[in-house]
């Protein structure tokens, strides 16, 4: 879906430094070796707060990932591709699916403890960082008007993808999409070119929003629920991007001395953009990346936004990660002592890796999905905290 406009920081639990080893580990095909930092196995009793989590809710979120993992494995087998690169979680997912749609907390906890081993790296002095994202709710219209004049576009016909989604985060500095021309592939139009009319007349408009700032934040979050002026709602989902690298405008404004690092938040950034509309356009154009959307339809359209894994996200349980390093579907324990949304105990709970984002780069970066609407947006915008990440990896597949 997303996302982030905040500067990246190193992580408390760093995972796989060597890309070749990391990609193989993501596919579940090798064990740890000298190319990657040592992983240290933990007992579940060594995870602070483990016994107090809602494991039933975590299992329900994990099961959604499992449905997708097993579905993809079945499609590969049907296409004759077999299990040349089986997903490391497939067998566990098959067990999860026969366990029923819901498990009581005690049974769900037993399931995770039976099938997984917790791991952290031996580099315990490293620091991790977690941010947040959400699904905006905002007004819009199907028909362009004075009030609603900023278009949201679907995928152009001449846009071609050059780098797989799983590798985009690690290769954000490269051209990931391109424009197909008679002379070959060339860089696609940048944000500034598109906003100044490069796609006018192509018939790509899904709907119109009220401001460039609204559109920019929809791009950053990667999804939106739009209340139409004509009546009804539309859910927008990420479809593709123009292929240019993502640039954090929050970080840019801090570097320029316009805003301080200590005061930076999503709310502060939006307030500055709205108060300085002319300067805001120039700043937003510095992020050359541009997102194209699709309109979600069907029975699950009202269930919530869909992440990179292709499953509906769960508020406070879905985590965006670097998919070039972690397998989508992986359970990850997040411990952020200073992130207080539960009344004084920090944030300590089991998340499921179900999404990705251009700004989520590195083994120790995570982005918590907080839900839909303004309240979720307030929490997401204030989430900028050190965090510890503990991976739950399948028993017997990884070791020293």
C-alpha cells in the first residue's frame, strides 16, 4: 500500500544483511549460514508480554495470509510449476486452515508455540524503528467540478513493470516501472509532469479529490475510502507506480529548516502544506514517485484495504515490511516500549507481515497498519518509535 514520509532509521532487530541469502531465506529454501548474521533462538517465555497478547486475533490475521499462501501454491501446482521454491510457511498454513476460522486465545497461543521458534539476531545493540499508516477517509466525486478537480488515475496502458514488487523496497533507487514507446522503455512521467497534464485526455480518471494535498496523502498511504458527492463510497487500492524513487518530503522540509525533526508528524506536515499551497506544490513535486489506483469492487470491498499480499488488512495486526528480506505472512513480534496506545504498557503484540512500502527498507523496519479514518490517522501520524522485532520462523528450517 504505502507509504512513509519519515526518515528511515536502523533497527533493533536486524535480520538478513546479504541480499542473496535474504532472498533465498524469504523463499524458505536455505538455512542460516556464514553469509547472514547469526540468529539467536529464544524461548517464548523470554518474550516480554507474550502471555498477555490476544493470540486469537493474531491467529485470525495469520489465517488470512495462509489462505493466500495456500491458494498461490495451488495455482503454481496447477500451472505445472510445482514446488521449486515453496513458501516456507505453506505446511504451517495448511495446518492453520484445517484448525477452523477462529481459535480461542489459549488454543491460538499453543498453535504458534507448536509451529514456530522465535528468533532475534545476535546484534542486540542495534536499534529498530516502527512507523504507522492508515486508510484515509475523504470526500470526492465522479464528475470534475470546481470543488473536486484533482484526478485519481488508474494504470496507463503504456506503463510497464520492470522490477518485481517483492524487490521494490530494496531497489527504490532504480527505475521500477517505465513507459513503453516505439523506441523502447523510457522513464515514466514524474509527479510534476502528471500533475501539470501529461495524462490529460487519456481517460484514466477514476474520480476527483478536493486538493493536491488530499491526493498526495492518498498516494503516501496507498489506499483510501472516498465518500462520493453523488452518494455512496469508493475504495481505492494501490495498482502501480510510475517507477521513480520515493522521496520523503517530511525529511526534505526538516533538511531545509522549515520544520524541526522533533515536531515532525503527519498532522504537522499536512498543516504546513495546507497553509502554504504554492510552496507545497513545489515540495510535493520533489517526490517524483506517483501512484496509480484501482477501484475495488466485489463482496470484500467493504472489509478494508488490501495489502501487498493480496489480503484484507487488520488494524493493529497487519505490518508492512521489506519484502525483499521477509516473507509475506511471517508472524513478527513487535515491542515498542514508548509507543503507548494501550494505557501505559507500550506496544507489545504479534503482528503479521501482510504489506510493503517504498519507504520500508531494511530488515528492521516496520509499518503498523492502524485502520481507517481520522482517529487511525492521528495514531499513525504520531507513530515514530524505537522497536524490537522478533521473528517467528518455522521450526527446524533455520538454525546456526
